[in-house]
C-alpha cells in the first residue's frame, strides 16, 4: 500500500511534462505549416501517442486554443495595436495592409485563422472579429480623409485579405520580391487623392 502512494505525484508530473511537450511540438508544427498538420505528426514530435493529445487537450481545437497566442494571435493583435497608434489614416491603411500581408506570407496559421478554418474555436473567431473591426475602422477613416477611393468598402478589404489567404494556402508561394511588388500594386489601386503614401 505505502509503496503505491508516491505514484500519484509522479503521474501528475508526467502529465504536465507530456502536455508541455505537446504544446511545444504543436507550436513548431503550426507555425511552419498551418493548423491542419496531422495530429499524428504533432504526437510523434512530442514523443507521445495521438490519444494523449486527446486526453490532454480534447482534440485539435483544444490544442489550437492552447497554443494560438504564441503561434500567431499575439503578433496579429500587435499589428492591430500598432495600426491604431499611427496618426494619419493613410499611414494606418498602408501599414496595416502591408503588415497583414507580411504575416500571411510568413505564417501559414494566419491564413487558417483569417479563412475561419476552425469556426468551433472561440479564440480564432475572436481574432476574426478583431480583424473585421479594424477593417471597418480603416475604411471609415480612409473615406473621411480621402486616403481611400470612395467606392472601396470594408467588404472589399476583407475580400482582398481572404483572397490572399486562399492563394497562399492553396497555391505556390511566390518569391518575396514579387509578393511585395503586388502589395504595392494593391495599395496603389485603392488609394484616394490623399492616399496611403501621402496622407
């Protein structure tokens, strides 16, 4: 009887260690390849079974929610905060679009989030709502300052971001210089008389 009692603390320590190993493996996998990486691969990298992921996190959505801040949410929210801190509407628009497209290029997970690939994750949907709010703010301010073409809408901005996410997720990744050139073309196309480069 007494020999068995120390097993409980040891098992709890094992469970904590397994959970942290799974988290680290998931962060590495998701950052490099997006949120749809097979859980078998995450489990193998963590040195555990797939069943252990379900036991510790309840499945893919639970695992995503356990790591999404480190994977991409903190960076995306930082882009939004930095955008709001800029003084001029045109400057905010140019920074936001450039920064979001940069994040989309570097982080496959950003595209999974923006495409709402896992709508059962409340955290992911919160990120999408935050992106929708800043889109609306930018367009309203852009029209008021003539930084944006008057016919350009928040739905248009959303569509440009989603279209880019689809292209990056399902197409070939273009060379970085070409990608940045297309970002410049996009900004030129939506610019009003006092647009992002001058506002």
